[in-house]
C-alpha cells in the first residue's frame, strides 16, 4: 500500500473512532473508556506485528528515537483522555472537527520543529481547515 491509501484509511478510521467512541463512553468513566481502548489498540498492533512477522528488534535502538516514541505515546494518551472526556460532554459532530485542528497544529510544528518547507498551498489549506473548524464549532 502507498502512503495515500494509508492516509485515507487513517482518516476513515479516525472518523469512525469519533462515532464508536461517543457510543462507547455512554454510562462509563471516560478515563476507563480510554484505558479499554488502549488495551484494544495494544492487541490489534500485536496482531498486525504477528501476522507480518515483524517482532524482530533492531540490534541497536538509539536513545533519541526511543525517547521521541515514548513522548509520542504520552501525547497520544493525553489526546485520547481529552478526546473521550470531550465526547462525553458534547456531540461527536462538535468534538471531532475541533480535534482535527491537530492537522493545522501538525503543519505548524512540522514547519517550526522539523524545518519542513512552507508553500502557498500549505498555508491556504491550513487556513481553510481552520476556517472549517471555526464554522462548525461556533
């Protein structure tokens, strides 16, 4: 599969996550719901790794990439905790668009931290995403 197919798959499953998550947090503590979701993600990931026979660890794991993976995991966990609590308090159609501000945040951080190039297309797309979120959220 190419990156575009995987990116669309990610978008589809992220959208499905909002609806299934909203249904899943009814009558359950949002933090416990996040914990259950995390366990499921662990098992699904382990299943994929097993099916693809990818359990081989590299001979040497550099500290820096490992540190960033750990920090990414912390950020993911905090994102999920906030997301599920927000879903408990508001309709998915309100929460999901605001959550997608992550796209604009990732673009800005990519430029600032990773030194990714800026283009008119990137700026225009970011402004349109931001405008769309504002229209849906206000």
